[in-house]
């Protein structure tokens, strides 16, 4: 923020920094001063500061700084001194252009200078390495290093200035000048991309101007000066677009000009309209829109003939010849034959749009083809006298192509005329706005028109002609080109012809006898037969699914690989996003801290600024009062001088109090009195001029009447002489027609005989062809009967075969159902048997468990608990009888049992305690020889007893398992045993 009380201090500080080489700091100082709210009142010193500011911006290529400074300076100068802003902007553009030119000249000097001292020495290694690495020449490198940055800055300068000056009524002239200079920049350096952007920028400015109508200082397009500036800018844009051959932008410029004309409801000057239509002819010629090209030439001819008084006869003939030739080369047929309704609507809309651009008003009741058409244009050219102004060669060419009938030698008659026409043309001396006219560019299109006319006339005389004869009649192209031209004509129904290369002839037909339905009936028949064949003989079945999947297996693998790579990249991106969020959180925390610190500083600065503003306002009030007193004194002295000069009394009475308001009122009164005196003088002068004008007209009236009478007499004599001449010519023509009639009447008999002979020959030929046609039809009927008989037999065979296969399938399905029912019954019987065996096994297991339980109770000396639940098993005998040699902690073991254990070296069962009958001692697992592997076997049990028996299928019986395991698996062992032994099918 600027802390300078006066702008001069900031300027001095900036100059001091520039002298020591600190241009960046100097620029920052001036930028803070310009953007500060403290210095918003315009002063002369601010203009000097802006000059120095833009110089620094240009030297350092700081376009952003320049834009900000100019916007702030525009706010300061807009309502006070807009001329100062104009001078600053001009200086800014001048410096940018000068720097760009210096860089360009420096690059050219570097290109011309010699890089080595010794001409025979080889290139240096570093130069070779640089050329190999960069791949560009010395000029390209110098342009990239020197010229391109300055050209970019110059382009940015133009854009900045246009953005600042847009839609400003006080700076319209400077805006137009900047746009013209930007156009010339694009033209000089062939900058097509920048030119398109520039056109879009200017187009958006005009669009915003029409959109925001309540904008302050908005230009008024109804004013002649503003409208002329906008039109000049658009016409300059149109010229540059055509020079750069940007035809699309040129057409957009035409639309911009037309839109501007419609916006203000005014027509431009004729000189601008001439340029408008001249560029329009070039655009339509490039786009091959020959009809619109001809209409644009016609409007150009009308403008030149009406407004150009210096137009010479030679130039008029050249323009008229261009108009006639442009109208002739339009295709003599329309391209709407066979078009759809949408295409017709699009063509209608396009014609309406182009007609508006050319300046023709379309009537809504008429079709576009009746308004913008070749025939209507030629008729209008003849009616308006354009054809009479053309050269004789063009007239002869017009009559040959439009009115004469020479089917055999049309091309030979037209060829010398085309040769003469191709030599005509040149620069128009009396029409500088019209480009150079060269009639030779119309010759290729005219040659194609000659071919079309020749084919049209030949088709009216001949039904068949040899290709060699037709090629000899057309010297312009070979027969391949003629065939291409005729294809388009036949497509749009202009002529009816066919080329038979086998016979080497061309067949001409009648457009009225041939229809689209008969023309492609063979194609329709072929499509129908293909559909019938597909229905009778369907295509073979596809390959197996594996054969379908194998070709796409590689693609599937590639897709899966790409998906995995994409997932990996997504994971990496998420990691980076997480890290970025952490960094962002730290940055936000730092920014919050800095923001809080900045708020505190701004509050302090605001307090200081408020105090400064208060002191400043008091000082300004004092200065205003002093200035008003000084102005009142100056007005008083001026009034005294004026009163002394006119000899009147003093305007101020003695002792009267003098104020600024009273003096201004007295000055206004004096000005009003002087204005009234001046109006009286002007009224008197107008009355005198009226008397003089009336006297002149009274004297001139008899002279005008006498001249009119003399003109009547001269025209009467001329009319009589022309009438006599016309009568004599009519008499001579009548006599010649009578002689011609008498001469041809002698051939009437021969003509009738020839006609009768030709008719008889054609009748005999017709009868012969009719007999042949009937024979062919009979043969076709017989062939079709045989084909239908064959087809019926095939259909009968296919139907019988289908019924046989269907019956066979039904029998096979019945057999399969019977086998399935039989298998189901066997399965039910087998499951019943298995269930019975399982039930017996469960009963046997229950008996064995009951015996085991009784045996254990007997061993433990407990009474048998008959009422015990089936799932509550007794305590293990092995847990009480296989205690370890060392007694467990907290449990009493009798002495005699400890001694027996020590003597035998084996664990003996201990008496189970009262609460832990199922608890196992440390010696469990050291079984005696009489016990089994679980320690349950006693002296009374034999090795082959039921307690050692194993279950079916080699599985140990549940009795040999530990009681806890047997109790845990008691609920599922019974069901899983039968299923494991007899697996289900």
C-alpha cells in the first residue's frame, strides 16, 4: 500500500531505484501509488507517473501490471480528463511496437552476421551439439529467443487496450485506431490464429454493447460518427480476412456488417457498399456458390453504374461481362431433385439468409427457387441492360448458350469465343474498390456448361450416338470428364442418357417416359429373393462357446491388466491427494495466521487513514473557500472590463455585497441578452436571402420554359425519323420471309414421303420387338411354373422330415421319463433298507452303552442310577484309577496306594473326590498292561470282549473313545455313520 503523501515523492523514489538498477522495486512503488485509494483525484503529475509506469512495464514485459495500472487510471480520468488517458495508451502502444521492431531488426542482424572468424574452419563442437539437440536452425532459434517474446507482449498490449477502451463513447476513435493497428499486425506477420481471436473479441464487445443498454458512457450507434467508426473497423476486418485468405472469418465479418446495418436501420455509404459486395464476390467464388456470386456481381455493377461518375466505358464493359459470365456458369439445373423435406427446408433457409446478405428482400408467398434462380437472374440482366453493356464476345457467348440450337458444332463455335474471353481482364482504373477482374477464371466452368448444353441438344435430336463421334464434338475434355459431368446432370434430372461401353455408344432417352420405379426394379427383385433364400435356408449354427470366447481372451486379459494398472494409479493418486490435503491444511493454517495478522495491521492503518482523511477534509474545505473568493474577484474584474468596453454602467453598485453566485447570475443575464440580439440579426438576414431567392426564380422561369419547348421540337423530329426507319426495316423483313416460304414449299412433298417411309420402318421394328417380347414372357412364365413346382416339393419334403424328427424326439423323451421313474423307486427302497439297518445299529449301541454304564458303576461301588438321563454319562474310571505317582496339590492319596504305585511303577486309580469325580490326575495316561490305551480295561475284561470291539468299516467303536468325546459326538455319530458307510447316489 502506498505511504506517500504526495505523488511527486513516489515518482522521485522510483527514479532513484531505476538509477541503481532496481526496476522491479520501482515498478512496485508506482503500482502501489496508482492503485491506492488515496490518490483518486486527477493531477498533472499522475500523467507523468503513468508515462514512467508504462515504460517500466514495457521494458520488463509486465502486461498484467500495465493492465491493472491503466484500469485504475481510467477510473481517475474518465470524468475529468479523458485526453490524458488517451495519451498514456498511445504512448504504451508506441513503446510496445518500437520494442517489437527493435527485436525483429536485431534478429535479422544476427542472421546476416558471420558466426566464425575463419571461413575455412569447421563448426565449433558446442554449436554442433546445440543444433543436434534443438533440431532447429539459427534463424528459428533467434526468433524464438528474441522476437517471439516481444511479439507476444505486443499482442497482449493490443488485447489490453481493447479491453480497457471497449464500449466507451469518449474513446471511440482510439478504440478504432487500436483495432486497425491490431489488424495490421496480424496481416504483416501472418498471424491467423490471433486474427481469429481478435475478431471474436471485437464481436463480443459489440454484443455486450447491445445487451447492456443502461451502461454508463455507452456509445450511441445512432450517431453518425460512432456508426462510421464501427463500420470502418468491420470493413478493415473484412479486408484483412480476405488478404489472409481466412474465408470463414471473412464471411463472419460480412454477417457482422449486415447485423450492424440492421441494428441501426441505416445503409452505409456507397463507397463502403462497393467494398462489401466486392469482398462478397470473392467469398462466394471461393465457396463455389456461383448463384450468389453472380447476384453479388450484379449488385456491384448496379452500384458502380449509379454512383461512380468517373467510371470509364472499358471498365463498365469489363464489370458487365463479369456479371453475365458469372450468371452463365451457374448450373442450368437445380440440386433439389429427389431431396428430402428437411434438405429443402435447409436450402430455403440458406437462400433466405444469403439473399438478406446480398440485399434482396424475399417475399413470403413465393418459393426461393423463383426468387434466387439462374433464369430469374438472366432475365433481370437482360431487362436492366447489363447484357447490352458487356463486350461483343460475351454477348455472342450468351446467345449461343441460351438461345441458339447447334447440337453438332456448338463446341466448335464456342471455343474461339472462350479463347478471346480468357484474354480479357485487368485492373480497373476508375473503380479502385473493385479488385482486379480476370475473366479467364470463368473459362473452365463455362466449358462444363458448354458440355451440358451440347448433351442436352444432342439428346433432343439423337437417340443413340457413338462415343467416338461425341468425343470429336467436344474438344475441351476427354470422354472420362464428359462422363463425370453427365453423371451429375442425370442425377439431378437434367438429361436422360446411358453409356454402353460394350457397344461403344451413348443412348439418349426421354425424361418423361422413364420413372424411378422402373429404373431400379431389378435391384428390388434381388433384395426380395435374398430375403426368401434366407428364410428357406437359414445360416448354419455358430461354433461352440469356447470357440467364441477364445478370440476375445487376449482382449479380456488386456482389459484386466489395464484395470489393475488403473487401480494402482488410483491408489497412488489417493495417496498423493491425502498428502496434498495435509499440505493444504498446513497452508490454510498459515494463511489464517497471516490473515489475522493482516487484519490487525489493516485496522491500525484504517485508524491512521481516518485521522488523515479528517485533517485532509478540513484542509480541502479551507482551500475551497479561498478558491471561491479568488474566482469571485476574477469575475468582478472581468465584468468591470466588459462594462467599460461597451460603455455601459458598472454592473456592481457601490456598497453592494459581491458573491460568486451573484456574479454568475449577472454573467448569464448578459449572455442571454447577447444571444437575443444575435437571433434578431439572423432573422433579418434570412428575410433578405428569401427575397433574393424569389427574385432569381422569377427571372429563371421564362428561360426554363423556352428550353423545354425547344427540347419538345427536337424529340418530335427524332421520333418521326426513327418511326420511318422501323417501317422500312419491317417491310424488308416481311419480303424476305415470303421468299423463304416460297423456297421451302417445293420440299413439302419430299418431306411427307420421307416421313411416311420412316414411320413404316419404325412400325415394322415395333411389331418385331413386340413378338420377341411375348416369346420372352412365355418362356419366363414356364420357367417360373417349374420353379414353383420344385419349391412345393422341397417344402413337402422338409415338412415330412420335421414330423419324423418330432416323433422320434417324443419317443426318446417318454423312454427317459420311464427310466427316471424306475430309478426313483429303487432309490426309495434302498433308503428304506438303510434306515432300517441304521435303527438296528442305534439299538445295539444303546445296549452297549447301558452295559458299559453298569460295569463302571459296579467298579466305583455306586448304586446304579436308573433314573439318570441318557445324555448324563458317569465319571470316567480312568480318571480315578490312573492317578500319577506324585499326588496332585490339595488332594489326599492313601499311603498304601502310594506304596503300590511306587512298587509297580505305574499309575493306580485313586478314589475320586466328592465334587470332582470326572477330574483327571497328573498320572493319567500311564496305563497298566491290563488297561487299554484309554486306561479303562480292568482285570475282568478280556482282550476279545465287547469293550475292545471296533465298529463297522474298521472305525473304533464309541465305547473305546474317551467319555467326554463320546458324549460330545453322541448327537451326530449315529446319523453320520450310516451316511459314511452308504453314500447317496
